[in-house]
C-alpha cells in the first residue's frame, strides 16, 4: 500500500507516518515549511519513507492534516482522509472520495506544550482543566480505529470524533463516532511529557 501524508512533520502526521511504516506500507510525505519540527527524524531514514515536494504519482490513500486544497490530490489518490485537529473547522477537500474527520481534541506525543499544558490552536489546555480532559482523545487510540476505517468502502463524508468521557448528546449517529479510551488522560499526559523531553 502506498500512502501520502500531508504534512508529515505535523505532530499528528508523525503518528500516522509511523503507524503505516510499522505496518510495512510505503509512505510519501509533504512537509509544511511553517512547522518547525524534528519529528520526522524518527522515521526519515526508513527506506519505506520518502519526502516529496508535490503530488506526482498514484496513491492508495492520502491523509491531509489541517490543510486546505492540495492541487491534483483528487486525481492521484483512490481515497482521501482530511483530519481536522483544529477547533476551527476549515474544510475545502470536498470530493466523492474524501472523508473529513473532525477531531479537535486529539492529543499525542510531539504536540507543542509548556509547563502548564498542551498548546492547541495557539491556546494552552491546562493540565488541571478537567473540562478538556473529558474531551481529549489519545492519538494512538484514534489510530487503532482509523486503521479499520481505511479498509471500508462506504464511509460518510463527515465524521466527528468525540470522547466517551465527554457527556455529549448524540443526535446524528451516522455522522459521529464515539471512541472508547483505553488509557487514562493522566497516563497519556505523562507519555507526552516524557516523549517531548526527548525532543529537547
């Protein structure tokens, strides 16, 4: 399977690329030059990974994170997933082969943080704020479900990811997916902090 990840140097891109490489896939990545990240150092020397400047060949799957229109993507990918981790929903990839996944509270290793909390959309999610902790979803738990979705042929055009811990009334079941969390948020935060210390 040949995968394209845009941008591969986003913290979520790092997790996606790593997962597909672990599964033996070939992965191409397009860098976001506005993101200053060294996360790709973890997989950059893998012979199944290649950084590319533009979409030139055919892909079984393209995964776009928080980006808007990518020229030629629809002509070169059999299936496209646009993952929105920003709380401001910004969707421009509307094609019959595109599934938009709105996951504004995904958290994981490599995301920006300071001593007070995780940085999301330029604001700090405090480690002591119980409200966002109920909404938070660990990237690795999300990926276990996502890897099943990529094999399906009949997905809705839009899926909103919500945590089982977030007391939300589900009104349109066909457009939402509840993720069951396997780890406590405190365990996840410690894992992120440990990983991010390695990056310094």
